[in-house]
C-alpha cells in the first residue's frame, strides 16, 4: 500500500516518535527508553527518539544477516530497479521529507532542506542504475586456466551518520551498499533521528523486509555496539575526527574495512585575475552560510590575492548581510539555526577565541526578532579578517558560520597556506588563467578540487578526503565497488 505524504512535520514527528525500524516495521526499543528530539529554532520538544542499545543492535543485525542472503541472490539489476523505484517514491515525498528535516535540524527549508530531500531521491535513482556495473574481470594468467574475478557483497554493513545532512549522507551509504547486495543497519544521529526513519519507512514499500534497518540512540551505547558486532562486516562512518578514530580502532579489532568521512578546513584561493562576481557567489555557497556553515566541505579558509582582498571582503560582507536569518520553515528564510546547544556553545566559543587571537570580527546579518524564536539557536555569520594563519580559528574545524579571510601576495604563498592544514577534504581555486588553474589542481592537497565553482557532493563524482579528513570515497561507482564489495579471484584449471 503506498504511503501518503504528510506535510505537517509536527504530526509526522509525533507519529514516528520512539521507534527504530527493524525488519520492515517500526518497533520500540527493548529497554523501553526514549529521549527528546528538539526543534532547535524554538527549543521545544517535537518528538522522541528510541534510545537503542546493544540489545536492539543484536536484533537488527540478526534480521539484516538473515535478509541479506536472499537479497544478494537476486539478480543485480532487480536490486537496482528496486532502488531506483525507491528514489522515485522518495521524490514524491520530497516536500514532506524536506519539512521534517527542517523541523528537527534547523536547516532552512527553501535553501537547504528541500534541496537535501531531492538529492536524496536522486542518489537512489543513480545507484539503482549502477547495478549492472557490479562486474568482474578475466585475467590473462595461464592459457590453460580460466582466471576471473567477481564482486561479492560483504554482508551486513553498519552505517553511522551525522546530523548536518542526515538523509543525503545516509543515502550515499545505504544506496550503494544495497545495490551491491548487502543488508544495512543504520545508526542515526541523536539530533536528527526522524527524517531518516521516515525515509527508511517509505522505502519499505518497495524493499524486502530486513535489508534496510535503522536504529536511533547515543553514539557510545548504540553506535559502539553496532561497530563491534561480530556480524557487521563493514562500517561506513561520517562524523567527527575523534569519533572516526574510535570507530576505526573498533573496526581494527575485528579487521573489517571502514570508510571514514571526517572533518575539513577547506581552502578557497582567489587569484588576482579571478572573476569577482563568481568568487563571491562561490564563497557564499562554498562556506555553506545557508547551512550555518555546518558542512565538512565548508570553504572556511578564503585566501585572497592582495589586489582583490579589500574589495572581496567588502562585497562578501554586503552579500552575507542580505541573507535572512529566521524560522527554518519560513519560505523567506535563508539561514536557520545551529543544531544543538553544545554546537551553539562551541561556535560562540570560537568566535570569542577569534577576537582574543586578535582577528577583526565582522558579525553580519540580523538575528530574528520573532518572540517564538527567542530560544532558538541562531548565530550571526562571522567573517574574520586579519587572521594569523597559526590561530586556532584558522586551523581548527568550527562547523559553524565562521569564515577566515587571508591576504596573500604570490601563488606559491597561497598554495603553501592552503596545504598547511591537518585536513584535506576539498579545495577550490578561482582564476581566469588556465595554467594557474592546472597547477593549483595538481598541487592542492585535497580529495575534491574545483576551479571557479564550489559544488556540493554530486552523484557519480567520487567524494572523500585525505589526511584527517578521512579514508575512502563516496557517491560514485568507485565507492560502490571498492567500499561495499570484495573481489574474489577464481581460477579454473582446464587441463
Ligand atoms: P558530533 O559531535 O557532531 O555529534 P560525532 O562524530 O560524535 O559528531 O557523531 C557522528 C555520529 O557518530 C553520530 O551518529 C553519533 O551518535 C555517532 N557516534 C558517536 N560516538 C560514537 C561511538 N563511540 N561509536 C560509534 N558511533 C558513535
């Protein structure tokens, strides 16, 4: 029976409250415990999340293990067609999903949440179409032996996801894992358990029960047991560097493969010959001001040639000042709220640190005046200039709407500054000179490098970082083959 979209997110939040989704059904946690889910724009409780623990992990993994056998035995293209069908159904629910994720995450509906909902659907359509690419090879080993390789599913995949783009970041794990014949158990992020639960519920209309399960709960008590479970054969994680290390250590104990998408402090080099209009638009988009800067790819280090620096800063300030901070569900709103009190305090703390470190603070746009939003976690975007490249605000990931602008004289100096970071997720260069563009793309130490644009994660483009930004790639054919299958070598002796 098709599920009808529910456009009032507060009704939906209540309906989904207190559940995991295991074996095709919403189920309460074994321990009966739940915790509150808040609307960060008002501080009000909108629903509850199941407070899952090792018992629920055990149930979900057992169900996934049982379901995976039949799933892997279906023809690859049949799995692909089902996933593409999920994408189409999710698209018909995109307004509903956009509203729900806006309510629980504080991301503005028009600029962010609605966009996320449509990219989510597109990811399933994209990966569904890749099913027939699960090919092996023949190997010229010995003329008397037929030697070939096949791609085999790894089994049960554990996926641990964050709160900033929960549906899309879940899709880039779940879609390739399922198409490749695995079953999945997702552990959602504490602050955003509802929209992803709804996605999973909608997909049950098409998928066999048990292949896609989702648990909510806290990191150490629910995510930890999932990573450690003996039948979880692969973990894909997106989150902080510190938790990524914990997950990696636990996976090392079991010697299972992991994919880690961690933090960033991405540089954006604006050369003296850059098209300034494009660079300003790219800085606004790249810094994800409309997502309150809550992005691992945020272009939070803007390195601008001295000839353009002052003009760049002036125009950037003017542009950010036009962005409206407000109720995430209001169509007029460009910028919503920070996700939770802990992050809010962290971001505000960094703004204070920046001032103490002697940088010049430009605090922009205006906080909402609506009394209904007086407890909302709104932060005005900040652009720091005159920043010491060794300052904490220049080196540490803030994960908030705080950008640092630096001035450089030579291209060499810009490249050195750009690469002088513990992170290596994304980088951009803005120039009208082909040679400069080519040299920059070669020398920038990052996994995702762009010239004169700053796109977000795209289906078909391998996305992932180096250094502390993580291990492995997502969103592409390569990610499906390398991260959700293993290669089996088969030799047939024909003598
Ligand atoms: P943040 O601090 O922004 O919440 P985290 O990296 O801690 O970032 O969280 C990302 C995801 O990792 C969340 O789903 C969280 O619950 C989960 N997580 C946190 N700690 C652990 C852990 N010890 N083991 C497994 N997952 C964890």
